[in-house]
């Protein structure tokens, strides 16, 4: 064979001594995260440890591993444990130790409440580095799959049917128990266990029914407020123009649970929501993020079980540490957030709202982008008309146009680059903490780029 090739002596490679410092260049993300974690105040984490028991791993080791893993799209504690054995960056962060997956999972679950404080500390670090000067923000949400199967859900209609069926079965079993001395009981049947099993199921169904009725009451209040706002808008328009508004008037909401309202027994806090990926329906949570338009750092985040974004402005804005990093000057949001209440919430927080009033048609041409704003709305115009004019002004176009190229890339990176499409934990409180961990990892990943 005339051609010469570079070959490898794998046996000699196994015997070679490798320095981790040679595997990780100075600007490596693992080094950056280790330095950031060392600079954080972790006293709240250390205070949670007792004085008894075996010697635990230091919180800075476990936190560094978790944050680096989430920043690189590794969310399984078993995979993190494996990486701490065979991946240079993880071995460096673990100090050549190998925490097992139970330790990592328990640490993540235990210290979820403390993550909010660490999230704020990283934002303060960004301010000190000069890469974050809060200005205009963009807010949007995305559906994240819950750790629950929709096959473990029951609709309100089916729930009532099951209740009647089980109540009838319990009644029949009691009758059979009373007649046990006179008639034969089917072979292998344990009557007390059969009755107890159905009574447990009835108790769970009653709990599910109460939860669905409570959710319906909450939804009724929101729908009634939306209906009243639409009716006021139509009345104001008729008073101003002297003409009856076009289109059908809004339909008043129907109170009470709907037959298709569902309760999931695996994760009761999750909801059936439309999946934008395949236009189907599945168990989801609604995760929100507020992103600074200049640095593209996440400055606020929240999670809810609401299918739409109408109620998400208040918790997301409240999560922004304004006393630490300042108050955003303006916020750009899509039409899913538009409501009188959301306009009021942003204005009371000192943030100028720029919320779309409807969907813009695609491929409008350059004339639409450079068109003049036109005359201002007349006296007594509705909030929707005033906002529509505001978005046609040069300032409104400049602020709102940046929404799509700031918040959507961040959410796209979380779901496509990191691959975070399902929560590992269950319950609204736990998934809120995990979403904070995702945003923390994403911010450190971004901060690493900005600091380079």
C-alpha cells in the first residue's frame, strides 16, 4: 500500500496522562461558570444543611454541574452523573468527584426556591460587567410539555359518568355483602377490598371535580371581564360615531365547567393546551420570559397553567428585579397579550406598553413599513385604536419591530438548541423553579459570549 495514513495507538492512549487544563481552553464555558458560581453568595444554600449525617457535597459543586448541564441541554440527573465520569468539562466542575444522580436530583428539587435569588445575582453581575443596562424589553411565552400523559386525564363529562358508575357499583357490592350468607360470593372476590378500591377512586374523582369547578370559577371571572371590556368598547364606538358597530356582538360567557374541561391525575397543575409544533393538544405549562432588547439577557420569567397569555403580564413584570437592575422603559408584546388590564399593569409599573392589537398580514411590501402614521385618533377613541396608532409611529415601529428578533430567538434557542421541551419535575411550584434554572443557564451562556 503506497498511501501512508496517520494511525492511533489506542492502548498507549489509555495509559497516557491528560491534564484537564489542556482539554479546557481559557475561554471555556465551564471555566466561566465555575468563576461565576464562586462569586455568588450561596449562604442561603449552606444554611439549609443540618449538622448531622454524612459529609455532603459542597453546594457550589452541585450548582456548577446543574447550571452547566442546563446551559448545554443536559437535563437528566443520570446523564449529568455519567458526564461527571467521562467528560472533561463536567469532571473539572465536579473537582474529579462523581456525585450520583440521586444526589443531583435531590439537590435540584430541594433548592428550587433559592434559584430565584441566584437568578437575580447573575443579573447584578451582568450590570457590574457593563453588559446589561435595562432599557426596552420584549415579553413572550411558549408551551412546555409537562411530565404527564394526557391519557391520564379525565374530562368533566366523563368524570360525572364515572362517579355515577362507581356509586352504583359500591351500592351493589354493599347489597351483595348483606346477602353473602344467603347467596354465593363470586370466587376470588374480596368484598371489603373491592368496596375500598372504589371508595378511593370516588374520593379522587371528587377532588378532581372540585378542582375543575374552582378553575371554571376563575375562568368565568376572566371571561366576564373580557366580555364587559368588549361591550364597553362597542358602546364607546357607537357613541362616538353614531353608528352601530359592524360584526356580531360578543357572546356572553357561559358559567360553570365545560364538558371537555380536563383534570390530569399525574400532574394536576398542568393543563391541556394546543401544541404549536403539530397543532395537537397535550399536557403543558405556559412559560414566560422577558428579554432585554440590547443584551438579549432574560430579566424576568414566570410559569403558569393558563392556556393563553392574557394573565401572564403581571407575574412576568413582577419577576423583574427593578430595585436591583432598574425599570424597563418600554415593553413590546404580541397581540395575545392585549387587554385593558395589561396596559394598566405596565403603565403602573412605569413601563410604556407597545402591544399589538391584531395580527399583521405577511409580505406587505416596503410601502407598509415606511407608511406615515396618519392623523392621531379622535377624542374618545378606544384603547385599541390609540395603541394601533401608537404602533404606527416611528418610535412604536422601532420598539415593536425588535420584539421578533429578541425574545423569539431566545425561546428558539431554549427549545431547539438546548432541546428543553419537557419539564423533569411536576407541580406548578417545581416547574417554576426548573424554568428559572433553564433561564439561569441560558443567561450564563449569553453572558459568556458578552464577556468574551
